[in-house]
């Protein structure tokens, strides 16, 4: 039998015994937790999740917390002191820390609290996003499989929503700079401020409207599944022709 199973088994027996003793002694055997189950949304590249469980001694006598054990070594439950004695009517905090390193997705951890009033079971649910580097690789793989993927789903919040209603310079800043001038852009994403071939209006129109198959460049025109209407495309081309280099620099 695993430790978790043993604790659960002991919990039912101990809880029943203490409930009976409390009834015989006229005690109101109550530990009031702010919640028996809590959730935590981890931030990108966060290595540790910290949760707190608040507990109130609702009895008319001291309650002793004998021990706090967790379902996994990556989870640590830290009482405010040892021994942990809670006075009648007092409210105190149990801190729970979960090591997130090397973990992705949904985690559920259990904390077993052994008290003089019986055992309590607390649950911590954690949602962990993939690391930035891993997410970047996934995005690149998705873009290679479908270059329009960058304009859908979660990516749309960065690549589509900011372009709504924008034209000219503002549209360039929201639709182009986000990728082509990013500090850590992928090596295959060109710097638009460097002309490697002659670039006229026709050049820009083809790239903006149709993108390029086999690359990460999506088609931005609505007729090809993109977010930009004709007026936006025309205004963006005009801005690019006027403000970006049109001929390669001489070596």
C-alpha cells in the first residue's frame, strides 16, 4: 500500500474516532479551511508555485497540527511553526510550494494534514505553460506545417488583433515589426531594413498579399485567409515603398 493510500485509510478511521470523542466531550470539532482545493496558473518559465491555505480553529479548544505530508517530493507544505498549535478562534496559514522545473501541463498535488481533530486532505492544481524556448519551437513547427497558423488561435492575439483598423505606419508597427524587428527573431526571418534585392510596390504587394509557400511568411490579404483588407494592404505598401530601402546597398 502506498503512503498516499495509507494516509487516506488512516484519515477515515482517525476522523471517525475523533468525531465520536468530540461528540462525547461536547466539543465542536471544526477546522475551517478557506478552501480544500486550490488552483494556480504558473507564469512562463516560472520555476516554483506558491499557494497558501488558510485555516481557522472553529472549536472551543486548542488544535494541534501533528504533521503535514505531501503526495510527491516536489511539493513542500510549511506550517508557521513547530509544534503547530492553533488557539480557539485563531486563523493561520499553511504555505505550499511546488517545484515546477522540468514540468509542463496540468499537475495535481495532495497535502495530508494530520491534526488532533482528525486528518484533512488539501489539493493543489497547477497549470504550467511550456517554456518560452519550447513554445517557440512548437510555433515554428506549426508555421512550417501551415504558415497561416500564426494568424489563428493563441497567436492571433499578437498577429491579428493589433492590426484591426490600422493603416500605414501604425499597421507596419503592428503587423511587420513584431516579427521582423524582434530582438530574438528566428534566423530565417529577414530584417526589413536591409534590402537584398530590388523592392518596388509589386514586390511588397506579392509578399504582403500572398506570403511565401515553404516559409514562415503568411498571406496577410483577406482573400488568402489573412486579416488585412485591400485598403490596409495598399496603405502598407505605400508606407514600405516610401520608408524602407528599395535597392541593395553596395558592398
